[in-house]
């Protein structure tokens, strides 16, 4: 691998981020998606349980928590059925959203990032720039990664405050994020994002239209979303050691995919002509 000049990588990233910030077609759906999953739906569900705390249905839901693994049941806090139900929902039910949101947003950005250069007529400029193809690839990767992860961190922060305000008083004070959530956000989510984007960028470099790239990326990312969903849920139900092991495996797979994916970006593809020899 040739020496990477990170100044040129950041120049590509900065250019793409500026284009995204000028696009209301991107910002509005991104904000709606984050607000829906991290604020509106959790607030509605937790608020409903708070309002009907004495209704027998909540007790039935609390009894249903016995289907959780014993380790998870032992960590549930609360002295009433409503508080235990709220705690379980806040910690376990909404966890996979931390994977779905960034994967959805970053994949949508990544799908259009390379083929979009050709459609806008800027591929020739990028192809003849001093940046090497590896630097272009890394710049595009970072520019696709940032929107999804930043949206998730912002939504996660709001979600944390909301959960602690609503549920915290009934379970002994502020309790969220838990240790498992920290591991999920900082160790498990990033490699899944990198793995998905490494595949999406390959597709974006090969197809001839943004629509085709988005359709193909949807087919690719859906299995990854399902896999990430199951792994995230399992990580929270299991031990910290198992979460670290899952993250390590995904990091290795993502690293291999990223290295091999760099070969997909070629100057000929940016120009819309046949691949270079």
C-alpha cells in the first residue's frame, strides 16, 4: 500500500460533507429518522407505561420478562412492575436501534458517493486530482461514516437523558448508559458500519447510476442490519467478555473488507470508462 497523505484524505472528506450539509434532501430525512427511533418511539412507549403503571397489563408485561436470560433478569432494576418493565425496555428493547440508524444513513450516503461523482460531472476532476485512489477511497469512507455515527451519538445522548429522567427516579437514580451500552456504542457499532460501507463503496464504484447503487446497497445492507441487530441484542443479554469477542471478530472482518475494497476505486471508474489495467 502506498504512503497515505491524510491531508488529501481529509480534503475529499471535507468536500463530501459540505455537499451533504447543503442538501436538504439528506438532512431532513436523517433528522426525522434519528428523532423517530431515538426520541419519539421510546418516549411514547415509556410514557405510556408510566401513565398506566397500575393497570394489570403492565404486570403481565413484567411477568413476561422471565423469558429473558437469567443474567439479564438479574440486572433489571425496579421495585414495581412498571419500573421493571421500563428498565427492561430502555436497556434491552431499543438497543438495536443504535445499529439500524447509522447503518441506514451511512449506507445511503455511501451508495451515492462514487457513482454520484460521475453523475454530477465531477468525477473527472477527482480522477485527475493529486489524491491517490486509496486516499479517495478513505476520504469517501470517512465522509459516509460520519453522518450515520454522528446522528447516532446525538440521538443516543438525547435518549440517555430521556431514559434517566423518566425511568431513573424509580430505579435508584441515573443508571444509563450501562456498561453493555458503552461497549455496544464504542466497540460493536463502528466495525459493523465499516463493514457495510466497505461493501457499499465497492458497489458505488462499479454501477452506473445512483438508483442502481442504492438498490444494490439495500440488498447488501439488509442482511448486515439483521446480523448487527441480533448481535447487538445478544451482546446486551450476555457478558461483557462476549461483547468484546463479537466486536473483535467483526473488526477483523471489517478490516479485511476495507483493505480489499480499496481496489474497487480506480480512476477509470471515476471517469466512467473501462477499468485500468
